[in-house]
C-alpha cells in the first residue's frame, strides 16, 4: 500500500510539472499579442505616419512619400490620424520692422512731414515639433493637417510655405522724430498627437502572425492666423501694423 501511494504521488508531481511547463509555453506565445507595441521614438512613429495607407482619413499612394510598388519603400502602417488634445491657442508672434526709417530731422524743419509708408511682412506658414511644411508629393503631414487647421477661425492651407501682409499708408512724421512701421502677426498653436495603427494579420504559409500595434507621438503645430485672400488668392497674414516714432 505504501509503495502504491508513493507511485501515485510521483505521477501527480509529473502532472503538475507538465502543467507548469505547458503554461509557460502558452504564456510565451500569447504575450506578444497582449503587448504588441514595442517602444519607438517619436521620429520612428512619425515615419510610420508619413508612410501610412490612410492619412487623416485620406488614402495615400506610394508616390506621396517617394515610395514605389517594386523598388520601395512601401506602406509601413495602416492608418494615422492627428487628434487634438488641447483647445486651439492664439497669441502674438514676434514683432518685425517692416519699413525703412522716415526721418524728419532737418535743422530748419518746422512742419510735420507726410510720408507714404509702404510695408510688407512675410510670416512662415507652419512649423511643428516633428513635422515640416511640404513633406512629400502630397504635402505630407502638413497637407493632412490642413483639414484640422481650417476648422479654426481665419486659417489657411498649411501646404503654403509663407503668407504675407502689406499695405501703403500715409503717415505724418513730427519734427525731430524718425518713423518706421512694425508688424506683429497673430499666431495660433494646435496641440495634439499622431495616432498610428498597424492592424493585426493572421499567419500564412510564408509569414508569421502580426498582432495589432498602436503608437502615439505628440506634436505642436504653430502658424499665423490668416484672412481670406481676394479672388481665390492665398490668405493674408492677420496682425497689427504699428507706427513707431523715435528721436532723431
């Protein structure tokens, strides 16, 4: 009897050992599916986004990012969307001197001088933390952002590199003063993140199964507020022109 009990115990130990081994094997197989998205840098995620099949709801072609059906590169993700995570912010951009000096400094001057001050300001259209204007054939990520950008007040197509503002004003320069014009553009900031998805794929006779992968990369995009252009022309940079007087 004692010998039989010993044998039963030994068999039970073997069964438990087999269960532990089997469980470890199952865990090894399932773990990648449970946590498929390995760590990637923001730059790597942006690359996946640029080379996605559907960018912000719009299907891309390989040519949009310099790809090729045979020579490559090919698509690297299935979808990528920009999602705003913070309300749009408006702020004043850097003030720029936009005219030459107009002095009224003659020793015998007794009257204010009238001058025609023609000025023009150029403002960079957009800049992002990881994105830049005119990436690829379709405008790249900035082109994709235009839809989100246009939702906000007084904005224009982000694929334009610059927007301008200008005018011709008649001003008076008091005696003993020097006049010049400055321009302060109105700017806006859009804060969000790019969300990239690589869909799961089942194993085939030639490829392994691929679990679903999701990545996010934050981005902050800034550019000028713009007013509508005339007759379909590009928008005009919004802002405040100011006359500045200094002593001779």
